[in-house]
C-alpha cells in the first residue's frame, strides 16, 4: 500500500521572556495503488550507429504493437529514453594509439502506464516475446488528485484535536504560561516513501 502522512504543530509566538508550548500531532492514511508504470527496454549492437538504431527502433515498434494488441491505448505507451553509445576496441593502458570504435550500442526504453494492475504481467510477457531484453521495473502510484485528497485527510486527522478553540490545548497552555494570549496553528503534509 501507499502511505501518506500528515503532521501539524501548534505553538505560541516566540518571545525572549515568555516560555513556549509546542504541541505536535501525526496521522497516517493508507491507500492501495491504483496505477502502475512499467518500463520495458531493448538494446541492440551493430557495426554502425545507423544499423544499431534501426534494429532498436524496429524492435521497439514490435513491442509497442504487441502491447497495443492487449488493449492498452497508444497514448499510454511512450518512449522515455533513447541512447546511442560507441563500443571501443580493447587496448593496453600504456598504448599511445587513439581509441578505435568497433561497434555501436543503441537502447530504447518504453514506459507503459496502466490503470488495471492485472495487466502488469501480460504487458511484460508481451514485451519480452516481441524482443525486449530489459525490464527496468514497475512503479506503483495513485491516480489524479487522490494523493492530495489523502494528504488533506491525514492533515485534518492530526490537526482537529489542536484547533485554537480546543480545551485540550488551552488548558495546558494556561497552566504553564501565566500570560497566555493566543495559539498559532500551522499544518503541513507530505507523501511518505
């Protein structure tokens, strides 16, 4: 599950001669992920840069077609990374000769966004059968505004007991500070890893 946390703190404005009461509150909201991002890659090596890139692009197109046949919309399949690197011939450390390129390696990474988590396995299988030779992982997340709504819930859960009108705060504040005047409440929230 995905954990979202909220935290709030309350304190009396800082003063050099007046003590400060600080109260903190924490709350946690758990939510099951409702989207996944699958990263599938292909790497090919050839004697020329053009051949390496052509082979990689051909396989990437075959992978895209295979995943599309599963019913995944084309807009949910995107190229997220392209690389092309030379491969050098081995040489002795003391050699004065310039490095010699003997081949080129090209890579293409596709990112597939899924809202049906049951399709993760079939998407990976289809990619491998179509020629993918790299599975760079699956990342889970939350759709749309759900993270912000859950953060708001977590923040609300931990700040409600600490409203300025709450006797739970005002009573201890008055007990330890003679000149208690007011209470400042602030809140913050974040997504926990």
